[in-house]
C-alpha cells in the first residue's frame, strides 16, 4: 500500500514497492499524504481505448486548447516533466493575479497541506503505470483508475481526497462541489479528443 493505493504483485517477481516508487516518493516529498482524508467516489464511462484516455496525463500540450479554464488569466506557466520506472507525468507551476479554478463566491478556502505555500499554484499530474492517475495539489488529491470495459470503452473511477475536515465538513461543501464540477468538466472536454483519436 502506498498512500491509500493498493498494489498487487501478481507474479511475485516485482521489486519491493518502496524501491519501485522511490523516485516518485522523492518527487512529491513536500506533500504529507497522511493529511488527505477520503471524501467521495464517482465514475464515468468514455468512448475510447483506456490507453488513449490515459495519454492526456502524460503531456500538457493539449491544456490551452482542451481545457482553457486552466490557463485563463495565467501570467506565467512552466512545465517540468517527470519520468521514472513506475510513473510518468508533469509538475505545472503557474502564476496569475487570482485563481478561480475551483473557487466559489464564498471566501472560505480549502486548507492546504502543512508546509506548502497557501498561495501555491503548482499541481502534479502523475501516471502510475499501468492504469492509475494522480492529480495532486496543495489542498486536494484525486486518484483515478482507468479500467477497460472493452477495447473501445473505458470506465474511469475517481477517488477524491481533501485535507483534514475539508473532506466532509459542511463549511467546505460548496468548494468540494466546485472541484467536482471542475474535474467533471475536464473529462467532458477530454471525451471529445478521446473519441476522435481512438
């Protein structure tokens, strides 16, 4: 088990989990995963092969055109790619005057992981090979499992986490819903690409 994700060594020949994930663990060491509390699960079904669906998590090139809400108002945008024996993905660092990515009109803010800058606009998108994707920010984590329903259809199951009481407290309900809507929109947009490519 690594940060609530269960790995199965099917043939007994895989290296120890800690060894396999060492590079990834080092890359995200500033995040205290124990602070994240499970909040909800939901799923969607997309028309397309699961490998095509996952490819969006290996690059950030399509973001400005596919997900314009992520770059609206952005003044600076930097991408650092990550690649290891167990994972691939990227770290995005952006700056903007204000971020409304997951916001509401409410002034309540989601609590961040201790030690991370409350104004940090960095996020990680990480593929854990072969079929898991992590979306990691200072105040939330989403674990996504990509499961083939057939060669041309994929089920994506989302497990959403927030820091501490934000996972369930009523005071953060609107912000949790805003994030849910934001994540759902991303996959609605991705569905267009996936269907066209597959």
